[in-house]
């Protein structure tokens, strides 16, 4: 019972780390889009950045206005995904780690549906195959450092060695 309780506490912490990576990718993507499309409205660029992040992490917004926006702008979304590895190579390590942690978390919760995100990221050239799968503690340390670098505050969370091993195995 105690092991299950530790695991149930760990998954939400890791998901919070995933959200931080998504926010960082969103911010970086929005900035890049502003440079590429200076004639577009800020709201539209934010929606575009959000749609790209949603595609990367397999979490498309089902609200009708976002579905229509995605359909209308699919060409740009797809092009940005295809060029992300070349345009923003610095985002590939955090995206790789976040996608791997996402798949691990979903797997722990019995959801195998996100495993194809790794295949997709690989086909887009975003996934760094020879990068080690991060342990929860190293992932959260990496996310805290990234959050600090991007002026996002992340409260420290203690992850013990048993928790590090239990989600990976």
C-alpha cells in the first residue's frame, strides 16, 4: 500500500514537470513565430504555438474553435514541427525527456496511447535517441534548472531513490 501511495504522489509531480517543459516550448515557439510572422496578431500566434505544443505532446484541445484553428492552420503547424529540430535544437533535449516521462507516467496509469508520440518525435528529428531516459529526480532537477532559466518558479520536491527506480521498472 505504501509503495502505491509513493507512486501516486510521484506521477503528479512528474506531470507538473511536464507542464513546465510544455510552457517553455510554448514560450520559445511563440517568440520564434513572432519573428517569422510579424504581420500576424499576437492572439493568433499564441494559438499557433499552443497547437504546435499540443501536437508534440498529444494533447489537442477538443474545443471547436481550436479544432477549426488546427484544421485551418495545419500546413504551418506541420511545417513548424518538421523544422523544429533545425530551428530550435536547444528544445530537443527537454522535449525528448518530457515525452519519455509522459510515456512512463501514462504507462504507470495503464494508458499506453502516448507511446506513439516517441515514434512521431523521432520521425520529426526531435527525439534524441541516444539520450538516457531520465530518472524522476534527474528529470525534476533538469526541469527546475530550465524553469529558473526561463523565469518560471518550480517548487523543489524531494524524490527518494526508491521512487526514482519504481517508475522506471
